C-alpha cells in the first residue's frame, strides 16, 4: 500500500511548496482537507491519525496542538515550525551532518525540520566543531541574507503590493540577538555560546546566502569541509566549492534548487564560508521532502531539484 501523507497547513508558503513537490508523485497518497474544513479541529485530527506521515506547516502553538491530536503510534511527523527543534525526543532533520543523524531520521517518529538561517550556519559550523577546527566556546558571528519569501504570506504581500520605500533596500532584523533560530544553531553545533547573528531580508523573492567569517586558513578549511561532506553519505545535497566565478556572490544563485553549496573564500589568515541555497528549498520544503523520503524508505533525493 502507498503511504498516506497529510500536509497540515498546506495553504502557507512552506505547505504549498511541499505540496508542489509531492502532487505528481505516484508512490504516495496525499490526504487532502477541504477548504471549508481546513481549520476544523475534528477534521484535522481525523486526517492526522489516518496519515502514515504528517507535515506540520503551522505556527509554533498550532504545531504543538497538532502533535497532541495524534492518538496512535504509527503517524510519523515532520514539524516545519520552530516548536520542536531543540526538544527532547525529536530528531533534527539535517541528514548530511552525520551517518548517525541520517539513521536517526530514518527511524524517527518525530523529526524537526531545520530553520532556513540555521541550515546555513549549521552546515558550516557543525563539521568544523566536530573535526576540532573550531572549539565549542568559539566566539562566532554570522550574517545571513534571505529573499522576502522567507517571511511568509504577510511579508510577500508587503513586498509585492503597495509598499514603503524602506523595502527597496536590504533590512537587518533580529536586532535584539534573540532570533528564533539561535537556540538550534547553538544546540545542534554543540556551542557553549550562541553566535552574534545578523539576518538580512532584501527585495528578491527567494534564495539565501549565509556567511560565517573565520580566522582560519582558506585552503585548510576547503580541504576539511570537502572531505567531511564527501563522507556524509549524500554529497549530492551539500557540495563544497573552491571558488566563485566573479568578484561577488549572488544570494539567489540556488533559487529553485533543493541542494546547498558551500563556497570557501579568503586567504591564509582570514576566510569566509558561505552557504548558498534556497530558503524555500534546502531551507524549508525541500529539506522536509528529503526527510520524508528517508523516513518512508524512498530515494533521498526523489522529487527534489538538484
């Protein structure tokens, strides 16, 4: 029998992108909720319990509520909200980090899909901590540029409708250093302190460039990250690149793709590592489908654009 899959919150940006990746697949059965009942708790509960796997594309409180509605031991969950990313009992859905994490995703009942900014930071810092090139108490900084689709329907409407002139320029946010992705960035990487983090949203639809500056030799970084991800079990999804053609990195380079590229730039004394990916791809819906593929025994990259 085909596994039954339900997207709770299909009308949101992440939910729609997941649906687009799954709608044409013949190896799963999508459970759909009628427009009139999409906020009906009883109908949602029915479909959550009928599903073999459910995606939660909901605000944090609603995601926690959705988990509480599941009354069986067979429905597996991928939560795309922030609610469970540092929670006990939830596997963190970034398979390329290690063979152990990939296996944990395969067998998990509950998987927390990573945040978009966190994906970029963790893809850089986790391997360096694990290999001993960065200490756990390293004082790190990170800036991360995203397209406005990362802000969901409300922000998309702001940028694409009548708008304030301030939207014509990049905007730094998370100014209080309490961005919601910081807890997972710190915990997953095993850091004793969170980084100083500056997210930036700009006037383009999708694509992300997350950069970590380091006082490390570029060639040593390049060799270490290349070796690490070649042994990660799936170097098709995360690829390390030595150089960018041209004097500037474009943050929308990976728009429409579900993989992630790491670009290592700099010299023998100072370097930057930049993760280029799609905030709606490897930063959200593409990662969620990748995790579903692992959990249901499909090829990891099935239905993804690489």
